[in-house]
């Protein structure tokens, strides 16, 4: 059976366990409440992954075409933040 590749932020959402400092966990619960804890973590992870994907893209682009201006870099960050479909992880 072929394994399905999901893009960043796509479902299903399997249960996973993670370790984090209790101070961070308390700060998250205070900000969003116990019921939204997992959603907060998921959104933070997605933002980080999107940032890493963009950094990799920009590094590749710069290695082939030369430096990207600060304005172009900010524009790319805005576009990537709004992008709906993301490449599959891996």
C-alpha cells in the first residue's frame, strides 16, 4: 500500500507526545486555554516549517541566481505565509 504524502498543515492529525518546559506549557495554557493547547502548538510548528521551507528555497535561489533583495525577501515571506498548499514533508 502506498504511503500518502500530506502537505504542511494537512490532516489527518495523529496524536503525538512531546516534551517542553513546564513554564512554556503554562504560558500557552494562560494565553489560549487548555482546550486550544494542541491547536496552538500545531500552528506554531506549521509556521516554523513554512519558515524553514522558505529559507531553503531562498538559499537555493541565491546559490543559482545571486542575492535576493530585502524587499523581495519580505515579499516572499508574505506570499509563503498566505500560501494554502505546501509541499509534502520529507
